[in-house]
C-alpha cells in the first residue's frame, strides 16, 4: 500500500486483519504461497488473512529485536 491508500484505510478501517479483508474484497483476493489460486470461500480467505497477519507479526518482531533501539531510560523504566 502506498501512503495515501494506507491513510484512507487507517482512518476508516480498524485493525490489520479488517484492513486486509476490506482491501482484498474491494480490489480482489490474491494468489499466494498459501494458495496458487485466490481463496474463494470465506474460510479460505480468513486463513490467508490469518497467515499474512502471522507473517507480518514475525517480520515486525524481527525488526524490533534486531534493528530497533530503545530511547535512553526506557529499559530502566520497564524494569521498575
């Protein structure tokens, strides 16, 4: 998503999974490594969204653990 599109989603659709479902329902469900063809049932669509959300979470955790640094004093504050 580009910044403008995400701004619309962010201000109209709450949560990552609902954003994905809204986007896919409007612009079409993709094929993926999960399924060679776009999911055609609600159950298959939910499965794809769940797997995408899980992958996003893992990527985010990796970035936080390997790249992000806490601002001075934050870790000490968390230890209190």
